[in-house]
C-alpha cells in the first residue's frame, strides 16, 4: 500500500497517526447520496483532527472535537500518541449511527504498540459541522 502522508490520531483514549492511502476506499457507491456526502464531510473532519494532532495544535484539535478539551486533556492525548506509537492507517467503511442519524461511524485500521487493530470512531454533526467524538 502506498502511503502519502501520516498524521496523528487521538480518539477514545487511543492515539496515533493517520496515513492516507492511494487505495483508501471512497464512501460506498451503493450508499444513498446523503450518506456518501456525509461520509466525505465526516472524513474531512477526521483528517483535520489528525493533522492538528500531528502539529500538536490543541486549538485546532478542539475545534473539530465533539467535546472541548482542556489544555491538560490535550496534552494527555498527545502523550498517548507517543506512548503507544499508534498510527491511523485508513477508513475502511462508513455507516450511519443507528442511535443517532446525524452521526456517522467510521471503521478504521490503526497500528498500536506495533499491532494492527480495527477501531470504530464516531463523527457527529454539531451546529452544521462534523466533529470527532473522543
């Protein structure tokens, strides 16, 4: 898999780096148009969050986080990135959250402590913007 750019991930107490693959799947062509558009917008929010984490820009991370982070919480999240050497690989699948139709769930591949894992990350619409739920 060819990797173009890597940026850190912080979600659910898991931290890492996002690597955009040339072969990363687009939202499913069989999904309703609104789901595809929402998945694309939600993925943009995820990638912005990861880019902000890579830059250690807590103000940018908080701007795309569903829950505001204090400076201490941001520092703890960034420490997790380093401690577990977690790397975000890609989004493999998007689905509408059955509990809240204004939220999307992303199935993602990450490496953490040298092992590949699958994480489901939630991205929700708040005040017209997509935000990452930590």
